[in-house]
C-alpha cells in the first residue's frame, strides 16, 4: 500500500513539472551548481536563480535539509509565485501537516542557529545550469518548483547575503529528487567542496557522472562504495515513525596509523530511539564525536606524534599543536592518517589536509575534530573540513555512498571543475 502511495505521489510530481519537458527538446542528463565556503561562518554557499523575472538567490547548503526554503518577508517579488492548496499533490509530497485558510504549511528550520518557524508551501520558477559532467551548458527551467517560505527571523546565523537554505536530503521535495523527477535523470547527486582559502569553487552535480575535474580526471570511475542507512527517527524533530532525511553511513571502527582505537561499538549503531550512528553534514564545520570516541581518537593521535609539541586548545578545537613541529607535504600536514572503516570493509582515509586546521596565523595547528558530549543524538557527525576535496556521490536509487578519498591523490581538487566554458 505504501509503495503504491509513493508511486502515485511521484507520478503527481512528474505530471506537475512535465511542462518543462513539453516546452523544450533539450533534456539535460545532469545539472550543476557552484559552491563556495564563506570564510567568516565556514558555511558552504550556493546560488540559484528563482522567480519571474529571474533573480539570483544565495543559499546555505544543508546536506540533510528536507526542502529549499527562502525568506519571503523581505523583497520576494515574482509574477509566477503561487501557494500550494491543502490536499494538493505538492502538499502531500512536502509532507505538509499544517493547513490554514486553504494553504498548506510546514516547518522552516535553520540548523545553524537552531531556530525555526512555520511557513507556506509555495511554487515558483527555478533556473539552473545543465552540465555534461565536464563543464556547464545551457540553463534550464523548472516552472513549478516546490519550496517553503521562511521568514527573516530564521536567517539569523547565516552568512552575509544568504536568504535561505538549499536542502539536499532524502525528501521528495529536496533539490535532488525534485530535479531528478523534473528531468527524468538518475536519482543521484555529487558534492565536491573546496576550502575557504584560497577562495575557490566547489561543485554540486545533480544526476550521474561523469564528474570530470582537470586535468581530465573522471572521478566517477574511481569511487569506493558503502551503504547509506536511514535513521528511523527524525534527527531534527526527534519524532518516532518519521524517518530522518539525513545521510547515515556505517562506521565499524576507527584507525589511527593503521591501529584501531578502543571504542564502545554500541555507539556506532543507531538504536531504537534514533541515537548513535554516523551521518555526513555540511552544516558542521568540523567532525563532531561523542566524548569517549573523541578522547580515544585524540589520545591515539597524540601518541602517534611523540615529537610534536602540544599547545593550548583553540575553541572549538581541543587538540592543538605547534605548527613548526609538523612537516608539510602536497597532501597537507604530515600527520598520522585517520581511517574510518565502513560497511563493506572499505576505508575512508582522512589525510593531513582534512584532519588538521591551521589557526592563529598558522602558528598553531589543531586536530579538526570536536567533542560532542556524552550523549549526542548522533555519535559521529562527519563535518565540512573532512569533506573538502573529496567527491561524494549520493545514489538515492541504490541507497549507497560513493566516495573518492582525497582528490589530492589523483593530483586534482574540487575547484578544477570547469565553470567557464560551455
């Protein structure tokens, strides 16, 4: 019964956005967005075009967000803006539980400031560039894109100029599935984030590969795969029976210099209340670990660097070292490698470029991991710094994650996607 219901909802969305197929003979196989890291907030920022006439809209990237939302209180002007009516296919797809005055609504959440409110489900034009996986092509338009109206209050904590959140979660109305349904391409997307210094572009590609970075490196051919898991509890609301739309993977152990660190392995699994496990986040700037896991990692890391001087911590980072004691290489600081051993017995290797953060004008280098407390909702949250210059493909159809490990090993970086030629 649930399968039939979901099928009908998907058909409704396909019907709803079908005018784009009828209006143009060009059907893209993939779409692309540039992403930049804001140095002040450490948030990852992208830009879409929305409304009629089209205007650029800056959004913070939330990998686990369930929908795209924008501030509609200030300066939202569009001749094609429509509200979704209660009981409509759009409201059902958005899982909108509130209804007032015939208009359906849902919760607007800002995970950075932990603020929220309610807003109307809206429909408007969205424009995005197509890609062949090597460079951007012509812009294409979704005439009836579903989004959520936020308010100026919920913008607090977001980077300067940002007017909302681009949700990339497993929800039917998040960007990946809406765009896949609109253009009938594979239910996959990839992210490749760049650091703030130097200021460069990362990339989000909706659809399948190739994912080509210069010098002519097709990263899609060298991905390692591990299953994606669904937490049965909504990790933002805590509601049982409402699955999380965030992306969870199965960490089985953690190794430092190829030696397993002591762990309470029960923390690595998701329990019946939704606690535990490992998720991937673009909201957290650094990886956050449950206290006992954090302490074990720090101890093993320090023990593996006997000739490096420990210095006072620099919040929020707790394990810091004298930079001059650490040799640099083309893979970043030469420090002990950290390996996350995942389901399927594959390893996500975190090298110095992703494990170490330079602070205080480079006089101090800190381990880019944060103590998350004794009983956090999620035991391991892999944060932005650990994701940079790693390409991650989220295959929603097969429920698996493809990851490249550091692109530095392939002599390329995320900034090497060609945004200039068509």
